[in-house]
C-alpha cells in the first residue's frame, strides 16, 4: 500500500486535533500531512505526532496532490471547498452535515454499511455524532430481529459544538461556583437569539427548531438513520438535549423490534458486535457513563432491558465518545476501508 498525502481542513479544532493523533495511533499510511484552517490560524505551529507543522489557510488551491482530505470546519466551509478538493483528485471524507443527505454521497458507519463507500464519487460523508453512536449500538439488533421503531433521547456533551463548548462550560462553572454572575453566550449555539447557562443546567435545544417543534439535530438522527440502514420504513423519533458534560454523548434508546428478542439475547448479540463494549452489571454499579467512554474507540452499551410496555421492546443506555467514534475515528475507519479495498 502506498503512503498518502493527507489534508485536514479544520485541523485546529476539536475534531481536527483528534484526527491528527488518530492518524499516528492507527498507523495510517501518511506520506505528508497538510494542516488547514481559517486565516485566523494560518501560520500557527502545531505539535503533531508527525513533527511540528505550520497551519495554512484553506483555499480552493490547497488540494493539489492531496489523496485524502478530511473536512471538519463546518458545513459552509465544506460546501465551499470540498468540490475543489474533489476536482483536484482528492477523496473527501466530510464530518459536516453539508452532503450527508445527498443521494449521490455515501453516508457511512463502517460497522453498519462500509460497502456503501464503494459507490463514492470523490466524497463520503460521516454521519452526525449522535447518529453514529446510536447506529453502532442498534445495527446488530437490526440485523438479528429487525427494528420497527426507535425512540431516542440524547444527553449530548458540550464539546459537540467544538472547543468553544468546552471553554464555555469551564468558564460558566468557575463563575457559578465562585458566586459570580454567569453570562451565557454560547448555548444553545452562538448565533441564537437567546442564550442559556449550560453549567449545572440542561438545554433541550441543539441546532434550530422547525415549524413542527423538532430541532435540526433531531431530524439528523431520523433521516441519517434511515439512509445508513437503507430502510425508509424504520420509524425514528428523537429528543436531543445538551448536558454539562465535557465529552461523550449518552443516549437512552427504546427499540421496538420486528421479532421478539429477550434482554439476554440482545446482550449476547451486542457483546459479540464489532465496535461495541457491553457494560451491564447494574447490581455491581457497572453501566456506561461519559467518564468511561472518554477516549474509547467502542460505543458502550448497558442497562439492557426488555420494555414490558410493548410486546417486542428493548431499552438500551448507550455512551460514545462523540469526538472520537462520533467524528474523527469514524472518518479514519472509512479511509482505512477505502485504502484496504483499493477504492481511492
Ligand atoms: N465536536 C464534535 O463532537 C463533532 C462531532 C461530529 C461532527 N462535528 C463537525 O465537525 C466540524 C468541526 O467541529 P469541531 O467540533 O472540531 O469545531 P471547532 O473545535 O470549533 O473547530 C472548527 C475548525 O474549523 C476551522 N474553521 C472555521 N472556519 C473556517 C474557515 N472559514 N475556513 C477554514 N477553516 C475554518 C477552525 O479553524 P480556526 O482555528 O482558524 O478557527 C477550526 O480548525 C463541524 O462541522 C461539526 O459539526 C463535530
């Protein structure tokens, strides 16, 4: 396998820095690494496992000779620059929502639908972080028993909006605990008309609301799950909530299967599933939590119970590191698949 010229757009961000360390950690075949960000960070030196590198401003001309470009700088940057990268001959793996629902763009979670990457036309989309965490956990159940309906509620970490979310939680907490006035300016998102404190609070508002009262984040979980599973009939409803946790999204997932699955059967299937670690011994205080999921590749699944309110129901509690498996790791696993299958 030849070594590749790799570019990361958004290299200075939460996902970008995770991508840089994962390239080394997973021995991805890197010949050269180009760090791209906005003009604000151009010229900045970054210590990387590949040595100290200088950040360059991302422009349409940044992609000459680049084999794989990971994009994690927001949807508008992807819309503006990804077509130039593709035109230059790079394969783009995009972490933003820009192209996820485009019928010509594969939307891939390698544990669920790696094969979809075969149809790429220069661009592969990484799903939303909450969707990835959920799909890794439910796919083994889907394959065994079918799924008619999913009801999911999320508990999403502040780093889901990047570095600024981490800083906001830290600063608000410090001010709150020292008796100072908290001045929220970041959540639910920076351009929102009204901001709410996230420290010691929960905010049931991630991304913008539509006329039905659902948020865009909730619709992402619905639409992306259907696309990844290739099942337009699966019923999904979501409530997404921001919580004062630095890292790792948690999800309460209620599933109605097509054929009956007992809790012990589900536990058995999940304990053999790729990308899943079962932690499910409640009497010993063992269940997934963000502190356990942080830095882990696997999605953690526990509290596996039958839902006795319906005939074929299961409840799961799922935790996943949304910067790692929910973004950077999933993108690198897609790249690894593409390289291994000679799809570049
Ligand atoms: N955080 C997560 O858990 C997560 C999970 C899944 C997907 N994502 C997606 O990944 C993307 C990045 O998220 P993040 O959390 O890493 O955000 P972040 O920490 O705020 O980082 C944003 C990155 O984008 C760069 N950037 C901003 N404007 C740019 C421009 N005009 N041109 C080039 N680069 C620009 C920033 O560079 P500067 O240093 O120059 O500002 C920075 O490197 C978003 O689309 C997000 O939705 C995030």
